C-alpha cells in the first residue's frame, strides 16, 4: 500500500512532483484550523504530514496523532512541540541553511528603510504631497558610522554583519541573549577583529540599530519588552527578522508612540497575521509580511527539501534533515 502524505498548504515545484513519486498525496485547498488538522492527524489516514509555520502542532495534537513523521516547510520549527513529538516517536524534519542570505538582505533592508523613512517618503509621493526638494524634507538617520547590535550570532546574524560592515557600520554582538558565552577569535573566523562581543545589557544600551537573530525559546520569548526598550537609545531602531514573540509587541507600540525609541522594522509579528493594536498606524515603522525567505530560489529549495524529508519518512527512512533523529528509533 502506498504511503499517504497530507500537505496542509499547496507549495511550489519541485515538491508536488517529488511527493507524487513518493506516495498518495492529499493537498488541502485552504489552510486548516487547529481542530481540523488535529482530526486529520488522528484519523489514521496519513503517514506523513507536510506542515507550515502557521500550523500549530502541540502536545495534545501529537498525543492523538497517528503519523510517523512531520516535514515542516520552514527552517524554524517553533510551531511544533519537539519534545512531545519525540516522546510519541514522530520524527520532525525542517529545511535548514537555505534562507541565510535572503533573510540577511531583509534585515539590512529594514535597517535602511526605517532609518531613511522609506515608507513615509513613498506614501508622500504617491499621495501628491511632494512639492519639490526642501532642506528639511523627510530627514532620517545615518546608517554608516552607526552601531549595529546583533542579538544572536548564528548564520543569519553573521550574514547581516557582513552586509553592515560593507555599509561602514560598527558591529557588536551578544551570542545567546539574555545569557552569554565567550566567542573566541577562531570561532569568529572572518569576523575576528571586525566585530566585538559585548554583554546583552551593553548591546541594548549601545546599539543605534538592534537587530534580533535568536530562535524562539522560553528564554527568548519577550526578550525585548518594556524594560529593554527603555534601556535603548531614544534614537535607536529595533529590527526583527527572527520570530515575532521575541518582542512584546504591545510594549513596542507604546515605546514607538511615546518616543522611547525612534523606530522599528519588522518582518515578523507576535500573533501573525494580526498586529498589536496601534502598530499599523505608527509612521515610524516598516512592516513586512514575513518575507525573509521570499525569493523564488529560496522557496523552491525549501519546497525541495521539505518534499524529500516527507518522501524519506513515507519510505521508512530517516530524513536527511531530521530535527529529532532520536524519535526514529
């Protein structure tokens, strides 16, 4: 009997062709709600589920699930309770290493776009309010010569540092906020002598631009809340391309409205796709719809890897990109 694969949202080629070759595929036409997805996973009708970040795969769902594997169409997997999946012998796969440069580009876009008030300026032109050059029209913040603070120093943060150094920025970092660990010159590699490690508290207070590059964990949920925002420079700009709940969005709205910080560039939100009340009305923001990985090449590779993970699971093989390989045994 052919393996049965459930896909919660249509994804691009080459995934459909790879999945069809691996088993019987059922693609849902619309994203399922939690209850619908829980019923489908518990039905016994499917061996593997190919999920999206918006699909919540929590402990109760996993306890009732009758699937052998979950392939997440994403690098991150904070939407899945990995501990519970492992306890129930359900292997989880992801698509690592594919979106580093694309997301770093978005981080720099948010730095530049927020600093130079690009959204406000674009709206002015489109609305016919641009009447010619003026000495103080749409004055923004410098980027070159300013301090970029990186919360986290993994692949995406390093790629962002590389871009920022090209813009003449001073780059400082804290590798695992709110905690710390020393990073030596050997681990820094190409960045040795070019970037500087500082404690989290100093990163917060010294950065002209504070860019978040941490996974969503119990320690990093609301890493940036009211207290951190108050300790930032009044001229500082917050950038988040990591995960929305890393920032207390209600506190951010208050800080932006009161002038506690100067601006924010966000590609992710605490309760996507909903925004905290008042955020959309703030002029000192650039708000993007979670497009960090949104290039044709990146999404194609994500589709390929997630389909290959699902195909391996369907065939009874441990997928190449297993988050919890210990679950397979």
